[in-house]
C-alpha cells in the first residue's frame, strides 16, 4: 500500500516540471505575440518620450507669453493676459502644502526617480485583489501628463511617454524644482492653475495664510478636480478634505486635537472670481472664437465630444464633465502660449451687428433684469467653407455678456421641418409635388384652424402645415429626423428628442442659430455637413506645434437629390409662402423657412443663397408672447443682412446647383435613376474607387506599349535605351547594399536619381515595373534605417540603465554611510533618554524628542531602529 502511494506521489512530482515548462512556454509565447503586435509602437513611444525630454527647460513650467488672437488678415484682435503673479517660488510656498502634498499624493517622492514601481505594483494589486482603484502615478508623472503632454487619454502610448519623460525630468531638475513646478502648474478647477491661484479663488486668501482645514481641501483637489470640485460637489470635497486631514494626522503633520477640530469645520468657501484682462464678452466674434479654441484644446487633450445619449443621466454626467474640462481648457488658454488665427473679418462682423441693431432700434423696452427686449441672435455661415462669417449674440454687450448665438438654446418651431421632416422624406422617395393629407393626428394642431385635406409637399412646407411634417417624421422608421441632427453636432439633443415631435420644433432643450445655420448650409453642399467655426488654426508657441488646423472636414448627412429638392421647395416659402417678407431685392433665388413656437414665444427664420446661410431668432430671455410686429423682426433682419452680403460677397444671380439626376419642370421635380447614363462626375461622386480602377485599367491597356511612339515620337530603340539606363542604375544600387547608418543619405540620393531616370521612361508597363522595384528598394532602405535607429536606441537605453544602476549604487552607499554615522549618536542619545527617565529629569521629554529625530533621520536613509517605549520611569 505504501509503495503504491509512493509511486503515485512520484508520478505527480514528475508531472510538475512539464506543467511548469508548458506555463513558461505559454507566457513566453504571449510576450512574443504581444511584442510582435505592439513592439514597434512601444519603441516609438519610448523614442518620443526621449525627444520630448530633450527640449524641456524651466521656462516650460513658468508663466507663458500671452495668447494672441488674430483676424483673417493676421491683424491682432486680442491679447489674453497671463496670471504670472500667481507663480510662487518654492521657498515662499506654505511648508504644509509641500509636506502635505507629498504625504497625500506621493509618499515616496524623495526616494523614486520619476517612476515608482512599488506604487505601480501596489496599484495593480489593489485592483486585482481588492477591486479598488489606487493611483500609481508619481507627482513627476502627473506633472508630465498635465503640463508637458497635456494629454488625458488612457493609452499605453501616452503612459510610456509619460514614464520616460518623468525619469528624464528627474535627471534635469532637483526634487525641489519639480515640486515647485507641480505646486504652481497643477490644475485646481474653475480655471485655477496652482495652489496660489486656487487659494485666492476658493478662499480669497494668500496660500501662506490658510488654516489647516482649507489647506487640506486644496491638497485634496488635484486627485480629481472635477469630482472633488468644492463649488459643484461640496459634500464630496468635504469627505476628501477630512480624509486628507486624517493622512496629515497619521503622518504627524498635525496633532490629534488639531485633526479633530479641523474636520468639524465647514469648507468655508469665499469665492473670488479671477479677473484678468481676458474679457471677450464685448465682442461676439471673439467670444465665439475663444469658445471654439477651448473645445479644440479639450479635444487635443483627449476629450471626446458626444452628441447622442442613451439616457438623461448619461447626458447629465457628460455635460457635468464637459463643463469641468471646458473650464480647465479655457484656463489653459488664458494662461497664455497660443497663437489663434481666425476667419474673422471685423468689417463684415461690425456691419452685420449694425444691421441687426438698426432692425430692432424701435424696441427700447427692457425686461426685469434690465436687458433690452425682445432679444436677438443671428449667425452667418459661408456655404463653401462652413466658416462663420459673422455672429450676433444679442442687441448689445453693455451689461449683457450672453452670446445667444452659441448659448441661447431656444425652440426653432417650424424652422426645424426642412432638416427633420422634408429632407429625410425626399430621401425616401417623396417629391415636391407628391400629395399628402393634412388631417388631425395625435392631437397635433396647425397654426390655423382646421385642415386642408389633400395637399402637396411643396404647399405643406410653404404654408408650414404641422400635421404633414409630423406624419412624415412618424413614418421615418430609421429615425433620420433625430440621427441626422446628431451627425450635425446639435449639442443639446436629449434622448427624449428621439421623437417625431421635433419635426415641428418640439425639442426638449432647444437649438442655437449657429447650429441651425450650419445645418441648413449643408443643403448647399449636396448634403455635406461642415462643423461651424471661425478658427483657422491654433499654434502652441511653447512646444512649437499646431494644436488644430481647420481642414473643413465634411460629413455626409443628406443625399444630393434630397438636398436640392429641399432647397427648391424652400424657395416656394419665399415666393408663395410664409417667408415672403424675407425676399431679397437684389437676388432672385433665396430659399428659407420661418418658425414660430406656441403662443409666439420664439420667432425663427433661416434663409440662404448659394454663397451664405443666415439663421435669426427673436424672443425674450424670459419666454413670453411676441407681438406680430416683433415676430416679423427675424425676417426683416435677414432681408437687410442678406442684401448687404449679396453685394459685399459679389453674389451672382444664379440658382442653387442642380444634380444631373434631377429634372425640373416648373414646380415639378423628378429624379432619374434608371435609363440614364451617369456622367463621369456622378460616377466619381458615387464610387470613386471603382471609377479610378476602371480608368487605370483603360489607360494601362492603351499606353502600355504604343503611346511612347504615338505621343512622344520615340523609336523603339530610343525607348529601350532609356529603360536600360534605369535597369543598370537599379543593378548598381543593389551591388552595394547599406551596411551602416552613415550610408543612408547616399543611398537615398541614389534612389532619387533612379526615379529621375524612370521619369523619362514612356512605355507604361516598363515604367510601372520600375516603380514597383524602386518602391521595394525604398522599403528596404527604410527598414535598414529603422534597424540602425533601434540599435542606437537600445544602446542609449543600456547606457541609461548602466548609469541608473551606478547612481542607485552610489545613493545606497551614501545612505548606508549616513546611517553608520548616525548610529553612535543614536546609542549615545538612547542612553541619555534612559538616564533622564530613570532620574525623572525635567528635560526627559526633550531628550526623548531628540532621540526620535535621530531615529527618523536614520529611517529616512533606510536604517532600522526599534520604536522607543516608555516603561515606568525608564525608556526601552
């Protein structure tokens, strides 16, 4: 029996080496696969980290030059001043901030070299074992992420760069300098950067005068400025402050009584709004540019814009985070260091403002807040580029800083119909002359009493019939009435808006004139949406790179046919419908749509020519019924603005461009999809890749062998002579392969000469074959260069590791020597303490404190001494 057990145990023991071997092979294979997939990206991230590090100086962490905003001609419109007075040298920083911040955020700050592997492993362990999230980033890493990289994205690439740069920073700067940079540059919420600025904002106090509870609140913010925002979430901030106070107490920064007293106090906020010379509220175009630039900075830092939500809770959480990130980015912009180039033409902007003001000058009444009533917003969009040419956010900026054109979300009424009901209907096969029934449905009413019965789509839009628009949206099974708006960046769409009611303007939160103008503008581009903006570029002067360049990317929303039919039908609104008062005297082909909400609380008009689109809103800030005369102001303004722009932009009296597939016969339109040979342009628009492929094949067949004679008048002998030159050059290139990096430029020149020779080859088959060979040679050359660079990088890393080991060894030796120097002092002081307690001397406590100080110093250098215990009148 025993023998059987022994043999069983032996067999089990024999299995273990094999199991271990299999595990090792699996792990090694996994690492190998991972490296094959991500190795190149990892090397690139590390290399980028070193590159970033090389150019970093103290000035990168100091207040920057003013951010400057330029108009379309390069003229300075505004300089945003910097808050340099808030930068505090480390020797003038409150000592408790320095000590407290380290104890809370990075206890091993003075030990690690930029990256703390112990903290990273602890963080991983907390996630795996306790399912608790703990930070593993050091203060140096946080400084790199927020100030150097300005990237909040959670990617391996960013993390690797961050770790490399953090270690390089520790070589360039002392711990004292890094702590100074962090204390002055860390974001503290509400546009405040650094503890000094935050102390002034939250408490209206100097950072050196803060009580311990206020100081603890500030120390708790950098961990998550949005979540621990004391203004928006005071209870969260209070709990965080108390936790920080507890850490202070446990680390002996404060006494137990101080801890208990401090945690009982309220937050004690006394908000002091920052006031710098950064006010752009008196210029609608500038305030819009700053808003655009802020959002682009958010995007460059990894923030993802979102326009579609599954629930109101998701939407609420998103906009709460959006507002925090917006304030952070705006604060960064105001801190300076950027050049913002815009498309602003102040002559056009000022004239549009003047025209709008003149249209409303007869209305001098004011609301309960002292603001002029009724109010207005107007946005002008360039149809070709999508740029905002002019923007008016109200009747005056004196005592009224609201830019309603970007922040005034109000109901568009029937002005929503073209983009939510009619364009999607045309995409489903409706035509302007298609008949529909105006009849009661689901309690929806028209602006007039009763129903007209059978009517056409054209008449329904011209006369703004609500029931028809609602029915069209109701039968939209794909919910394009909602999805198209999300494609066009309507920012305040709610999940509740996924409802046909928005086809007649029933939005939960409303829209802005800027959103409406850019949406309508899409029709002029064959259904292609371009996000509205008045920016050309944003340049980061400190890092010498572009943060943003406006390339006017297009998003397909509507088809060309549907877009043109919508425009053609909207022209009937101007000629025969509710928009007659908006007809331009100097232009014949205006398209547009009116919009009025229930009880006439909002009046909208969106009108357009092939060159521009204008969206106008009229209403009271506190919604109330408009008079008939006030309702007409949106159209009156459009008429005056439009006639000015037609002249200024030299608008030709031409109609909107018609797709070749649409046929016009009076008011009747038809779409030809069959029995009609498409034009080359149609083929290119619908399937460019197929068109391109077909044309390439045709050209290849036609030019392959004969065109060098017909077109270039070359004999076969002459052509073959040219080809042989290329062949010889390629053979010569191959005979001397690259063996060291210094040959790279020479080999590159050789390849370029071969390309020049191949340019003279006219026989297409030969030319194509040579091109492929040259491309392969270029790929091989690039690979060789990459291998040389990798070898250099590996050498650098090896040297770095060697240097790191040497420094760590030296530091360990110094710490050991320091401990050896302190031990005699410790032994002597220990005896003094024992004697003092044995004799009950009056200075026994001070003697004990001296011993504790020596012990702490020994431990700070890695030494180990036991705690002091008091037994009666002796110390052990």
